[in-house]
């Protein structure tokens, strides 16, 4: 059964020049025990989608969806408070920028202990405090912080960014969530720490059967850990499928370019030649193209692309493109050649 | 924390030096003889004048003169009042506590009313209650204090007869002078009518304190509203929401402390404003404080009293500034570190 099932979720932003459609009809579904990656350039609305799921966007943002189910419960029928109460119990989120997401005037230990639900504690009220503290120490050990007493008694500004991020992860794990949304959890870390964090997430996924939605812009790194991947571009759904499908047989020109732009794909390139990238950059919110938003940058764009394409499903591999790279997937080399020619 | 304290103390020392320099130079700028302005002895004989010149070292260079003046102040000798010919330090010791009492009560009222109202406005941002509180703040800020004082006397004292219009306490009660702060003196006294005196003193202080508190309270409303709106938009509040905390938990555990930190800094600044309002209000309500005494000395051209009064009042305001700095540091862990240039 699908844990989370979202169809056609749109997010609009109020600006002085009217509403802007920041996220345009994105669908996302997560199964129980699934490790899903959400990939896209920065500014493609990944974090926005995550925050909309958990319901912490402020009044400026307006969220609509055709379907929004959580474990079979239709969330659209609930009020915002009921929805948040339900989701905050089952879903936890690791935010970007850990420093600004921790209260600067409260001790780390206090912030951690208030995230622990009192239903997890078994003893009488006079034993609660001790149990809470033990739970906090346990959580800190779990995320790889060894000096727990020092960490508990410090303020966020006294710790490094990487330790703050670990504390954020500990806070997210405190609620024993069913789904963990990790929004670039390793952005501020060096690669050894990154590996530790990813291994921790993979362990949780395998041993505790925790579903994880990992948001990242680094497709290559993501493929080591995830089982399925969803790709977004500029607030639009691009492609979704298993990691092998996305990485080995991308159907959307954007995913193709994303895979080709990784360093591994560029290994055969002669020195001092240009890397394979799409021309231009991601459009800003005020000047979004109509139809498929990749249009102006797409090597395969044609006149029909001014209308947004419908999502087509090829054996669980969903793609939103008028001209998907289907037939050519057998002859992979020729496709690559074609795309390269298109980009130069 | 020790370096923080030392830093504040050295700041206090140097500011006091500059203040004495200003009050010293005032003696030269006021009309009349400098040494008479210093000492306030207008009826001095020739021999007394010679003694004074000797004491203030008027024949030496200006630096020695300043040193002599400083020694006089440090010994507690602020000169004599030109009008009453009694030592100014005695008068100040008698009057300053009354002003401290009045202004602190007013500050307390302003904070207790203003800050929660501002928080309520921020939580109901862009709703009817927000607009109502903001318009009240605009109105309160625009009313001049002398007019408000007269209106309050007219309405509450003369019209309704609820509260007395003048003085610190009814003349019926005899309270021994110990600290000068009325409420502490009453509690220390052995009088059998202690609690009657206490309630009488409270009814006397309500009206002037509320009149003084109105304008600072409206400023606190705006400050706390702005601070709270900023804090509520911060990402740690969003993270706390995602943690599953209820709205009340978020407000009381995270939002209020962070918003208060931003407000406390301004309390010290607003206090100077509040003391100015208190001076005017003391005249209207015949409150026997240093503000009324200072305004009377100005109208009587009592230069020595003006000089010393300014020195004492600014010293008091500065001490309150430092105290708010300490409260700020106690609330804000970021300020306690050894940051240079703060």
C-alpha cells in the first residue's frame, strides 16, 4: 500500500504581481519501506514540496492537490490543525541550514528532549525526567555524537554546522517517524561525515523499515542509497522510476542531461573540453516559460512543447515529456551522441 | 561573564568622566562667576571667596581645576543650592528615590501592558485585533503627556473622585525616611497603620505612573510586535512546528524568549525618554521628585542645582542602561561570549 500518495500538487506564491505557480502539478508516491530520492537543480521546488507535505509553509503559500492520502487517510478532508497533528506524529523532517533551524537561546538538550513524545516514556512522572535524559543521550549516540554531555549543555552557536545537522537528525528521529524527509541532510558536511549520515539513513531504512524521502541535487551520490528516484525541474514533475531506470535508461531529456553532467559520465571526455551541460540556467519565478518549463533549454523541444505534457507510464517508469527517449534507449550510444550534438 | 562585567564597568567609568566634564564646563558657560557657579555660594564674603578659590584651585591651570572639581564631587560635595542655600547632595538624596520609584513603577506598567499587547498583535497579524492594538498605540503615542496628565486629574480625581491628584502619600501618615523609596519605607516602619499607608501610597502612585507609562507602553507595543513577527517567521519556529509542538508550546518555549531579547535592548533606550516624561508629570502631580526640583531650579536660575541635577539624573539613567545590558546578557547566550567591538 502506498504510504504517501500525492496527485497533482500545486503550490502558489502570493507576489505583488499576482500569484505565481511555483510548483506545478507534481505527483509523488512513497511505499512503505521505500528509500526515495528527489532530485533537481537548486530552485526546482524540492524543499517547497517537502515543506508543503509536512504543512509548515506560511500564509503566503497556497497549496492545492487533487489527491493527498497518508496511509489511506484523505488529508484534504481534514482541517489544517488535524492534518498537522496527524502528520507530525508520523513524518519527521530534517531541514536545510541546521544553524537557523535550532532555537539560538535554548540548550540543545532541552530542544531534543521536547521532541520526545511522552508516550514513549514508561515510568511514573518522577522517573520521566531521568528517562527523558537517557533517551536524549541515546539519540545523540545514534547520530554519532560521542561527547553527549558537552553537546546537551551547549547552545547551537557553540557547535559546528555538522554537529548541528546531526542534532537536527536526532530531533527528527526522536519522534520515531514512519516517513523521514531529509532535505539535503549533508549539505554542510565533509565527505566522511556524509558517508556516516547516509549509512545511518540506510540502516534505519533497512532495520526499522522507515521510509525515507531524500532530497538532493547530487544525482550520482543519491544512486548509491536510494531504490527509487523522482526528478523535478523548475517546479514541474520530470520523471520517476527505480534508480536503475533513471540512471541507466533516462527517458526525459532533462534526466539525460543530469546523468550526463555527472563526473562519472564525463570521465571519457578529453582534457580542457567543455562538460556536457544544458545551455542556460533554471528560470526565475517571475519569468517561467509556459508549457513544459524545460522548453527553452531542451535539445528536443518542438512546437507542441508550449503545452504541458501529460505523464505517461512505461512499466512503472513515469515520464512527463512529449518526446521521450524510448526507442533510442536500446542504442544508447547514438542517443548520447545526439544529445551532445544538441547541446553544443 | 567577568570580562563582560569589567567591560560594562569601564564603559560606566569613562561615560561618567565625560559627564563630569560637561557639567564642569557648564560652570564656565553659565552667566556669573565660575567659582560661585561651582559652589552655589552667592552671598559669600571676600574671605570666603578666597577660600573657595583655594578649594577649587581657580588660580591654577584648567586641568588642575577639573581635578579639584572632580575631588569635590567624589567627596559628595555638589555645592549649595543658590535658591535655598542648603547642600545639594542632601536634597538629591531626598528627592531622587521618589523619582526612581515613580519611573520604575511606570516602566513596569509600560512593560507589563505593552509587551503582551504587542505579542497578541503579532500572533493575530493582519487581523482585526492587530489593527485595533496598532491604532491604540498610534493614539497613545500622539497624546502629549502634560495634556494627558491634566485630563487624568480632571476625570479620575475631580470628576469621579477615585484617585488623589497630588503628592506621594496623604499627610495623615508619618513615615520615617530610611531609603526614600516610599513603599520600602512603609514596609520597614513600625506604624500600626502600615497597610493603610501602603494602600494610600499605591493609590497616589497609580495616576502619575499610568500617565508616564502610556507613551513608552505604545513604543513597547510596536517593538514587541515587530520582534514577534520576525521571530515567528524564523526557520527555527518552522522546525519546531515540524517537531510536532503545539502552538502554545512554540510561543511559550521558543518565541517569547527570542522576542524578549530583542525588546530588552530597547528598554534601556526608552528609559531616558521615560524619565523626561516623568519630570513633566512630577510638576503636574506635585510629586516631590528630582524632576520637579530640576524644573523649579531652571525657572529660578539655580545654576549649581541644574548642573548637579543633570549629573545625578544622567548617572541614574546610565546605571539603568547597564542593568538592562546585564539582563540582556542573562537572557541571550550569544551576548555572553567574548565578542570584540560590542
